[in-house]
C-alpha cells in the first residue's frame, strides 16, 4: 500500500473530529464547516475550539480549503489516516454477499466470462467502476522449434508453445547457414529444452553455452546464441483486465468535468496505467488502497483504487478491485472487494 508514515494526531478529540469531517464529506461531497462539524460530532465544544482543531488539522495537511470556501475537505493524506487508523470496516450486508454467492455457485462459465461477471457485480454493488484482471494462463513452454533459412543472414524460427500455439521469429545470424546446420541446431534445442518454460530457457542457454562452447561447432554456436532472443521474445502476454461501470464515475461531481472524464476514459482505453497498478497489487498481501496521488498517475489524483489479489491453491493469479472518487465509502467498499476476491478464488479453484 502506497503511503507516507502515518501522522500522529495530538489527541483523541482531533482524531474524532477528523473522522466525523471525512464521514460527512464522503456522504455529501461538500466542504464541511465548523458549524456542520459541531452538529455532526455531537460533543460539547465551542465553535472557536472546533475552528482551532480544524486549523491544526489543516496545518498537518490532513484537510484543506477548496478555493474560497469556508469549509474544509479531506486531503489524500487525511484519507490515508482515515483508512489506516480511524475507519471501522463493516461486514458486507447479507444481501450483497448472497448476490455474489449466487453468481459464483455452480457457475459453469469459462474463466473470461466469469471475470466479466465479477467486474459487473463489483460495479453494481459498489456503484463504482469494477475491474478484474484476466488470470494468466499456464507458463509458456517450448514444445518444438524449427529453423528455416531465409535470404542472406536471416533465419525463420518457428516455435510451438504449450500444446498448439505457434509463434514465428525472424533471427539475424552472423553467417549464412545451410538447412542441415539449422536442423542440427534445432535438434540440440529440442533435445535439451522441450517442455521447459521459455523464461527459463533463455537463462539456461546462457549457462549451457559456456560449458558446451568448446564441443559445439561455430555454426551451431551462432544459431543457438541468436535463438536466445527468440526465447526471450516469445513470452506470455501481460495481464489483461475487464473494466465495467466506468459511467458510474460521471455521477460524482469531482469527476464529472468533461476534461477529467475524457482523461480517465482515455487512460482506461490505453490500459498501461491500470495494468501497472494491478501488477503492483498481485504480489501484495490482502487489500491495497491507492488514494489520489499514491497511484503515481496524475489523472487519478481525485480517485482511489481499492484492489485485492485472488488465487488458486495459494498461487495468486489475478487482481480485482474498484475505482472511484477519493470520497468513496471505504468502510463498505473495502470488505466487498475483499470477500469478492475470496469467492472468485474459490470459484476458480472448484472449476479446475
């Protein structure tokens, strides 16, 4: 979870007033003034005392005044303190859990359809945008490689990956090689590396070439050395994700500006930003919350992203979560994301 060291508030009163201010802002999205805070807090404090506490919170960077408003709103730092130390997370209500279980129980959908269903469910239940990565398939393993001579110093490498996937690579060798030389090189790789993950073959070839360099003729050495690049390039694709309910973001005033929406939707379409965030979450333990600038992407400065990894047999294979404004109802959203990840993992495990 991206976060600075947690600020220590001077007393319980300041903690309580910060919590009440954030809860009020989450509820209605408006700056909170001292009178509103006094009424919501229901404690016997003078308006002057409350203003002094608010001034202290502002100096600590936990709240800020938007424009010329007399009220205050939480900053990302304030939200960070809220989600880490002040909020009391609610167990998902039984209706939401039952809706999730109904979708998962006895599902015969393939993985991609199930992932699409989950992103829709997350969006519907939270009224935010739901996102789920498509679980990566099994590791890419070499079944067979063939080399065919092309013009000049070019060789076509044909790789059979896993059971049936075929990938082609054009290699550039130092010399022109005959068909028989290419066949011997292919035989060497097939005899020694068939059934090995491509990511491992590249590293093993480097080591093995050092030990066999003296016994391998120059032609084979040239071809096999160049073939390393074919192994390196023929890796499994990066994670993909399915996004649902992005139009829900238009319902929040802070995100409804046409320029902001256009930037968000463009970032979603280009995928790189979301893939990066989700990749950062897959190896994490439990729920991760990226608040505003913590994501590292300016376009998400007014958003929070809540994610949780899901897995099969203790192997984390994907990430799901929601995207919404920083003033999302964390107490409700975080447990929903957590339980959905657990249910999706169980569904995938029972479907194997």
